[in-house]
C-alpha cells in the first residue's frame, strides 16, 4: 500500500486553508482554464490576494520567514497546492526559479532587497533568458553588461519573456567579459521594470501565449544588481536552470506524485 495519509494535524491545516479560500475567493475571480483568458481585473485581484496569502505563510510556504516566506514544510505546501487547485485559486505569478538562485548566490542585502518583495507578493519577476538569435544555446549570450564605476550599463535584447502576468523585475545573464572563455564570461543580473532605457514590448504568440520582447538601450543598474561574481553568471544560472528543470522549486501535491509513473 503506497498511500500517503495525512496526519490529523495536517488535515486540520487543510481545513483552515479550505475555509479561507471559500471565504475569500469569489467565483468570478477563479483561474480561467486557459491562462491567456486572464482579465486585468482578475490579475490585479490575485496580486492583492497574494500579499494576504504571504502574511498567512501560504504564498511561498517553504521559504524562510526571514526573507518573507512561510517557514512551513513541504507537506504544508502539498496541502496548499491541493486546496488551491480545488478552489481554482492562483498561487503566485513569479518565475519561481529565481528564488532559490538568489537564496544560494545572493548576499544578505540582496536577499532582503530582491527576494523579500517577491516572497511577500509585493513584486513579480520574469526570467530573462532567450535572445532573438536563438535560445537553445544559452551560454552564447550576446547582450552586454559593461562596468561604469560602481554601476553596470546594459545593452541588448530578448524575446519570449514573461507571460500573461506583468512584472516589476526580471533576472538573467548578460555578457560581462567578451574575451573570457565560454561559461566564464557572463554575469547574472536583476533588472528593475521600469528602468530608463528599457523598452518592454508585447509579443503575442500564435498559440495564444502573451510574451514580451525586451530592448535594453544603455540601461544603468547599480552594482548590487549583479548576483554572484561578475563572470560567475553561468554558474549562478546553473542553480536557476536546475530548478526550472526540476519542477519550479515547489513541493508536489500528493495527488500528482501518487499518480506519477
Ligand atoms: C511559450 C514559450 C514561452 C517561453 N517563455 C520564456 C521565458 O519566460 N523566458 C525566456 O527567457 N524564454 C522563454 N521562452 C524561450 C525558450 O526558452 C526558447 O524557445 C528556447 O530556449 C529555445 O530557443 P529558440 O526557440 O530560440 O530556438 P533556437 O535556439 O533558435 O533553436 C532552433 C532549432 O535549432 C536547434 N538547435 C539549436 N542549437 C543547435 C545546435 N547547436 N545543434 C543542433 N541543433 C540546434 C534547436 O533544437 C531547435 O530545433 C519561451 C518560449 C516559448 C515558445
């Protein structure tokens, strides 16, 4: 028997989550079957709700409280996921791969500055990876970051960024040292949206997905926007991509893990 029963205490927690969702989520705000059908009103309803959920510890349950997470266990997250799915509730809009990356590579100040507002639902982040010349070979990055005193000046472009959600920041690599060997020539940067010189254009795909094309024309960011060393970006990306390919850094609801072959 491979059933994974929940404890009495966990079922009590489930009851709390279910009751809160029943009392707080109107029918018309539930997640559309196709996320391309999200309305502005629904989107901003959820953005506000996410802040309330973060206070309860349910937005990003397993992240440490000191950075705005819930400080709960994977079992709690599994229950939250099951109940949110049941209620048609949306849990977070950010590219969650960014969180563990900042946890692993960010300084204490960077965790407070960039991770906390994401985990508390104040901000949403996109991942900014793919360039127009092609995205499959991510190490062959051409968008440039050039040092200017303590700041960096960013130039280049990206395609296929983001989703139906709007964002206040994006995170990804830029070429910091064109003379250095491959995998030793990138930095991993946070870029605020909006920023002077940053153009974010709609890029709607034929399949219905909402994406953005990004153009950076001398975007100036302060030195603390670089996560990790200035030629360590590929290694930092290793953490990011490990989570992207490993389930987005979330615990799985048991109903999924139970039916997984
Ligand atoms: C719906 C959607 C959502 C996306 N969301 C995001 C996002 O949020 N953020 C983001 O940064 N990107 C996003 N992307 C981009 C995605 O990551 C890229 O599509 C992916 O990295 C592949 O890049 P590409 O499409 O440019 O293909 P290319 O790199 O141009 O490759 C084209 C073809 O050539 C092949 N190929 C490439 N290199 C080689 C090689 N060396 N040898 C042999 N064959 C090769 C590929 O396998 C492919 O068949 C999204 C894309 C889609 C369609």
